[in-house]
C-alpha cells in the first residue's frame, strides 16, 4: 500500500538553527513527492516538488529512493517558517498526504 | 479574484441531518478534490473528480456524496450515515486530470460541527 509517514507531530527549534522535517514513503512505482505548507490563517499551499529540484524560501528536499525518504531541510530557520508542513505523494490522479509536522521556530 | 471558494466557513448541524458544503473554482481546472483534515491524521481524500460528470471515491468516502455537474463546482454532501462528521473540510483543484504532477490549489476550508 502507498503511504506517507511524518514521524514528528511537533518540532521546535531556535531561530538560526538548522531544521529537518522527516518524511518517509512507501510506493511501488516511481514516486512524485511534494511538500505543502500551511501558515497560520492561510490556505494550504505548495512549497516545493522533488521533480523541480528547487530551493524555496531556503528549503530544499532530496528524494532518497534507497531510504524511501524525502526530508525537508533548511540550514538556518527563521521565525516566519513556523507553520504546519505536509509531505505528499502522487498516486496517479490523486495526492496522499502525511500526518503533518507542526514546526515552531522560537526567537 | 481567481481561486477556490468554499462556503460556508462554519456550519453547525444536528445529528441525523444532511449538510452540503459548496466548492467553486474559477481557475478553469479539470480536477477537483475533497479532503478532510483532522488533528494528527493529516489530510484524507474523500472524493475526487477528474472531469465533469465523473468522480471517484477516495480513501474515506463512506457517509459522503458528491456531484460534478459543472466544471467549476464540486459540492460535498455529508450525510447522516457519516459516523464522525465533525471536522475541517478542504476543497482543492488542479489543472491536470491525469497524473498529479502539478500543484493543488486549496480553498480556505469549511468547519463542520455536529451538535
């Protein structure tokens, strides 16, 4: 079965510290993976997708097929990064989301 | 102002009543989705539609029904058969109706509380 797992429900770091949000997946085909973010009082929105290999707001995510992971990283966290982050896996015409990780960046 | 509009934002319902949540988009997107968001469980797919007059069950379709009579509209009915309907409901759309390789655009959500 295809699944997305985010093992940390809550993650708290200090401003300027590195942050890594973990995402593991199980999928029999070639995965298409995404990170979505929901800031307080805003809509859920796409942060980045693995196929683009891009850095958005200082965040990057590398697909590791050997470890079936797609962890989201940022070297220096900022207070405005505080939000709920969801990892998502494309299964054909549908998107499966993980449980989400609430990131808090403390001053 | 383009985007996805969900209404109502807040809704209260008595047990045993059906309720319909509205979702409208003016993005000319083919595909539309309904998700349920619960704390600690992330987003779970209820129904999705790739094209007008067609829709498929998601992972938790029991107790819900949908219709897709127009490209821009995808209403969700929460029926009295849904055992735990109190939740936050999110509607989304995407350009492509095949593989989801593109972005999903989300509405602001509707919070349903069953009294």
